[in-house]
C-alpha cells in the first residue's frame, strides 16, 4: 500500500534525527501482524498487546525477533496470544 505524504497527518513528534513524524490511517485488515524487535521495551509490548486485544485487531498475529547465535542470524518467530 502506498500513501502520499499529503494524505498523512503530522503526529506532533520528531524522530531521532529531528525529522517530523507523519501517520496515515489504514484499514484494520490492511495490517496482518506486529513484529517486536530485539529491543522493544516491555512498556511498548504491553501497550501494543492491549491494542491488539481489541476486537478490531483480533486478527493480528504477534511475532518476536530472536537472535540465533548458532547461525549468527535473526529469526522471526510467532508468539502465543
């Protein structure tokens, strides 16, 4: 899905480089899952899990990135709900 910047709304926040953050509204079914990165803070995980518990997003799958030391690679694994 491609959206134009003119269709986005300023979030009123800045990223790490000081650039403004813009957001677009997506239909809930356009999102299939959420992937937690290696360093996703627990507080963010809890907020996202609470949002996913809403019936509007109950179809979402949640995944976690893990570091596989034996293969020196990242793996994306599903998490139980």
